[in-house]
C-alpha cells in the first residue's frame, strides 16, 4: 500500500511552475526560516495536545492553515508582530490571517491531537492506530498557504508527557537535538508521524545506510532483535537490488496489532519518508522470515510519488519487483516467484468496460494490472537488448536521476529516465498502448515462451523453451 499524494496548490511543487522569490529584507529579530517549537502536553482532561510556537520570517504570506479537516482542532491562536505583544486571532472560514507576518511574526496555538485523531480517523490527517496517535506535520503545523518552496523549516519537539514521544520520517536536522528539517514546499506533503511509546534503534540496511526503526509498545511474540533483523533484511535486499538504499533515514514503525503475521503496510514520503507496518502480536520469527510486506513498502521508496490516477505504476512496480528482489536476496525461491505470477497476474487483465490502466482504478488493475505492465516491459526490454538490459536497469536509472519517493514527477518524465537507462523506449511505448485502452494479454503464450507450466500448485520449468534463459536471469540469486 502506498499513501497517495495529497492535493497541494503550492508554488514550486508542480513541475514547471515558476516561482520567483522577491528579495528578502534582513531583520535581526527573526531568522530567515520558519521555525516551530512544539511541546507534547496533556490537557486538563488527560488528552494529548500539542502546544506550538511558530516563528515566520519577513515576507510570509498572511493566510495560515493546516491540512483540510484538521482546522477545528487548532485552538487559542494568537499572533505577535516580531517583538510586539500577542493578539488573539479567530479562524476565518478555514484559515487564520496574520498580516503582521509580512514583517516577520510569531504565532502560538494549541492543537487537540488526540481529539483530532479520534474524530477524523484518516491517516492523511489524524487517526488512532493501535494505541498510537498518527498525524502528518501539516495537519498540526499552521503554515502559510503560499510559500517559497525552498525556504527552510525546522521543527523542534519536546515531550512533557511521561513515555510519550514523537517518531517522524521527516529528515533529522544535523547537530540539533530532537529537531527535524525540511523545506516549506515539502511541509504540506511531510510523511506519517506518530506519537506514543516506542522502543527505537537505528538499523543497518546496507550500502552505508541506516533506517530509524521503532517498535510501538505492546507485547509481541517476536523479540526486538527478531524484528530489527526483519527490517534490516528487507532493507538489505532492496539496497542490493538498487545499489543503494533509496531513502536513508526512513522511519519504519512496527505497530503491534491482531494476528500472527505481518499485516497492512503504508508508505508516505516528502521531506523524508515513513513506513508504518502492522505486525500481529503472535507473529513469530518464521513468519517474519517469510514476510513480503516490508520489501514491498521499501520498493515504494525508490520511485517518485505521482497523482492518484498513476497509482497503478507505483503499486504495479512494488507488486512485480517484490518477489524478484526477494529471490535475488535468497529470501524466496524461483518456483515461488513464478507460482505467484502465474496464479495472480490474471487479476490484472482488463475486464469488460475497462478503459486502460490510467482510467480503471480497481484493485485488480492497480496492483496486478500494474504488475502485468511491468512484466511486459521487463520482457520487452530484455528481448530488444538480447537480455543485456532489463526493467531493473530502468528503475535504477529513475532512482539515480533523483526519482525517489520524496520526488513529485510526471509519469512521462519517469518513463523517459527509465528508457534512457535501458536505451530502448519500451516504457513510453507500452504506456501509450496500455494506459488508455483495454488491451488483452495472452498470459499462456508468455508462460510458454518462458518455459513455464503449472501442475497443480507445482511450477514446472522447460529449459528448452525459447526464452528460458531470460526466465532464469530474472530470478537469479545475486552474489
Ligand atoms: Zn504498495
């Protein structure tokens, strides 16, 4: 699963938008950045709230707000022009207007986090999840609705509530304790942030990269070291496939939940990245060893975020690459990879009324239709390059060009970067063909040329098939 891009009207986010920045007027009073001092507190009734003091530099636009839906939980707003006294500010529709901010200002308020989580119950705004409060920063940080996208934002967080801390995927600020840093353009898309009780450890994910790993409180059958090894192994598999970990410093949170297996996972990126994964309390080491969810979510880190209509490529890539990445790392077998593809890819075929991948957002077409696109692309690239290049090279090329999950790219730009890396315009051509029309695919013919057949639940290989060599190289274990 993957959190899709929230709508945003920010200057600088849309590709090609031009945003000239007027000259700054220097002032000794306020820094040339947006700064938030946040305290996690308990209200009189024992509910978790955030007390926030924001400082805005000169030239800040007057209109301030939070993510749509979170406005009713912002309270006690007061504004002070640079060094002057506080003035209460009432909400005006869904915004707070602070004309003082043109010359630099401070804004203080409280955010009723726990109440918002209870009442909103939306992971893009605020929700409760297995005892954790989850709310991305733009839901609780009042921010200018018009910003200069490269302006620096720093968020310093302290907790006054015993055992409750914040864990966020927002990049850690260098040299400043408990402080996070991103740009003003990234703030409205900043990733999952959770408040609660955690055990934390930085975990190695290969290629000199670490992730911030957190286990939310709750009794688990698996030991902390088993859980850390699970996150690390998934990270290493993804690093080995791409040549590096896509977004070092990603926050990965294991959330104890019901069941005996790894459950639902979610990834969100912007100014850093977060992955939240439900792990059943009864999940044992062997279930962790067999898990695919962590690898699927980490693959999302290696591809740019796109609009909702392009979910099929984000999910399709993660669905298609996950078994292959695990096979390369020795985490699953060649037979299991093909068993999954041969039994599941038919879910991705167009049904009556289908209007192409871009215009048919059903579960089957988004996950397995996207995966089928990836299989067709992979085979076509390999056929045209005599198996010298593959979809692997395309996705590595996209990542190398800066297309990780924190980037907002168009589909065309990503496919151009992928095609440049393989030297054949397969992604662009296939997109034109399958994106906007219902095109049937003869899966049996594909299995035949690759030398694959099913006997019950057993996959039988035919090494005399015309593309048996391609099939073998797709799952070959890497040293
Ligand atoms: Zn996904």
